[in-house]
C-alpha cells in the first residue's frame, strides 16, 4: 500500500499530523485499487484542491484499477465522473449537498456499501470499516475477511446506515407544495392525517396564494 500525492512534499492534515506521499501522479506505475479518503472542510473547495487527481484516477480506472471512496470522499470520486449513472453512498449528513452537486449519480443514502463495476463507496464515518472488510474479502477471501472483522470487532454484514440517521425535516428543496405539506404534517402530527386531507389542504393553500 502506498500514498499517492500531487507532489512529494509532506502534507499537514488538518494541523494534526503529517502525511508523506510515497509516489506522485506523474510517476509511471499501475495500481490495482485506489482508495480515496474522507476530506474535511467545504466540499467545493476540497474538490478544487484535489482536481488534478481526477484525470489520473480515470486513467488508472481505464487501465483496470478499481476505485473506492470512504465517507465524504465520495464527493471527490463523483467529481471524476466515474459515478455518473451509478449507485453511491456517503455520510447521511451530506446527502442533500451531494444530491445537489451530483444529480447525475444514483445516490442511495441508506447504504453502507455500494459496488458498481469496480467503483465502490461507503456510508458515513466508521462505515468505511465495512467497505474495507468487503474489499479484503474480494481480494483475500472470506476467511481472512472474517478474521479481520473479529479482530477489529466489526459487524461484517451490516448493510444500512439508516439507524444512525437523524431526521431534520429535509426541506432543502424548491418544491413549495411539498414544503407546505411537510409543514402541515409537522403542525398536526398528533392527529390522524389522511392522504386526501393532506392533498385538500395543500390545494386550498395553493388557491389562496
């Protein structure tokens, strides 16, 4: 396993520790698997900082390498274009931002792991462990994967991050009738609400406005 950088200059990660690349993207070499780590900060800024990686990642994928992203590293993976039309996952907290930025992907917010023709992604935070175990099984076999899962105490067959999701209303959209329906439900959740009643209320509000 080697770390690949844009230059061989050591990088200080979030003022916490230093990362020293083993290779740079201009070196001539072929790899079997590229793992894109999670990044911190504003995603548009992070994409711009790392944009020179994207042609190299695409070239390696075309040459037969597989590509995996961990947590919000999916933003970088999606920026390569490799996720267009494919299923992918990221941290549930980043779902709305990801869908706005990469509508051409098929984002599945509940998934822990996606596997689309040698392009992998994982859900949020420690879900990356499940993807790593998944890749170990693929490259080294089930027995080794189970051993690693036992040593690191990982639930090997966990498939959903939905139990960890915190519902926040999810109103970051431009559909005004849907937003009005959401507000009606929030203000009347203690009552039994039918679909017909909800539709009538939304139509009434639309007519008044």
